[in-house]
C-alpha cells in the first residue's frame, strides 16, 4: 500500500515537472526587502518583485525594535490556546487597536487569515442559512465554505446580475451571507463593493469582505476597500492578515460586530484549538498599524511606482490585468512562457515568480508582480527594461 502511494506521487510529480508546473521554493538568505539574496546564488543581490511587502515594512527598524522589545517583555511564546492560558494583554491590545483602525466594534486574532476564513463559516452558518461567494475568492474562503452546512451559491467575478440571481434563490434562507475578496489576489482587481452593498441591502443579506490585499495601503489611512468606497458601515464582517502590508510576519483576524466576534471566540475551531500568536508579533503589528495609519507618503510612492510599472509594461505590448493595484499580473497563458520570462529576468538579477495551474486556472498562466512602497523609480525602470529583453524569448517559446 505504501509503495503504491509513493509510486503514484512520483508519477504525479514527474508529470508536473514535464509540464513545467512544478513549484520550486527559493531560499532567501537575507531579510525580506526590495533587494534580497538567495542562498543558491550567493552574494548576487536580486531586485524582489514578488513579495506582499506593500508598504515596505517587513524589515522596518521600528517593527524590528518593537519585536525585540516584545521578546524582552513577554517572552517567546504562550504555549497555549487563548481560552486556557494563552491570552496575553498584548493580544487584546492588538484586537482593540485593529478595531479602532478598521472602525469596527471588535476583533478576534487568528494564527493566519487562512485560519480566520476556515473558522468563520462553520461557526456562523448552519443548514438553514446560505453563503454566496465570488468565483475568484481566495482558496481559504473556498475551504471555509466547504466546512459549513449552509446552502452554497457562486457568482461570476463581480457579476452583479449573477449575484442578484443568487440572492433571489437564497431569499428563503434564514441568514444569507455574501462573501468577496476586497482585492482579488491573482488579478489585482477590486470587488464592486458599492454594487454588492446595494444588492445586499435590497435582499436583506449580510456582507463579508476579506481585505488582505488592501488593508494598510488602500483607501484613506490605508483602512481598505470599504473605506475606499465609503461603505465601511455596510460591511458586517472583515477578515484580513498581518502578513502582508502590516509587517509581513503572520497572524490574521476577523473584525466586525461584537456579537459575531464573541460567538467566534466560543465556536471558531482554529481559534479554540491553535496556539495564540507570538506576543512579539503583536507588538510589531501594533507598530505597523501606527505607521500605516500615517503613511500617506508611502502610499503616494506605491501608487506612483505601480502606475509606472503598469504603463511601462502595457507600452511594450504585454497584457497587464487590473487597473491601479500594486498586484501587477502579466498574462502569458502558457506556463512555459511564464517560466521563460521568470528565468530571463533572473538572469538580470530580478526575482519574479510564474503562476500556473492549480494556483490559477488552466490556460491563465502569468507572472504576478507586486510593487512595494520601498521600490524606487530606477527599480521599476530595471524591470521594464528586463521585460523588453525577455520579449524575443517569449516569441521563440
């Protein structure tokens, strides 16, 4: 039985390799930043275009100092789940600070936003309820919905006609929850929150937004897509991460009405059965929120560098998805072509990653880059020039 499983896995891995779909992990041998070293390449410095480090805070001195101080004051780990003896005062301080920042009533911390999303639906929704999900929602939302017994509906990405049809079909259910990413992570496009809010209000549905790729740098004070569209008071549940713009370490959260958060403390399984966040991460996250709230200069540079990259690549004839978000997907369709571009850019000391099935649909391979506020104009010009040099390789492929 064991040898049969091993053989099947080997065959599957060989097939992925032959189709150029095998995902290799790059070992970074330096702090996360816009310029990094890979262990395999020794002293070569690479321009990093694939981190979720939107505000450039991953190695910011203020966050490093806060984490050091947190280690000194609170120790290394809590060795417990929250309801036993794993709740430290810094956990509540961060939950209160997130609630203040996001303009919500209360917040609950999780080990990751994946945990937050997989713990949410099972705790809140039962067989008499319904959940309506955008087709491009993150894998964690998809997995979380699978764990609950609610009736499931799916609408094409940002298609308000399909959403309304699903709302009509679900109108007999006790509670109806519309679920969307604030920003869709593979495409760099934003959810139509005004349209969703209008339909949800009309049909008496609740709204949940995963704003992982927005909080910290989208909207006024970086408060995310609901703030950008002026619908903060219409969103019932927000989920998000501390692992992207807000320092890039780990940790996730659910934020919203106090009754919902209180119930999650009683029933969300990843919360009840996972160790609490390392206190030093909480201290650094508090510092990150303070920085993000006042980081208009960083957001302005992020916007300028994003516009520079998008316009430069489009001018070369590359198909670039999205509009103004620092997620910049360059579509190739073919996984081999995406890999060829990545290899060409690496030869010029630029790190990008090709995305292919199953991370994206078959035939939708791409290079997904992410701009950071720590990138400068010269960095972006290097990337554009390297893409121009990669074009003959793309044609040959």
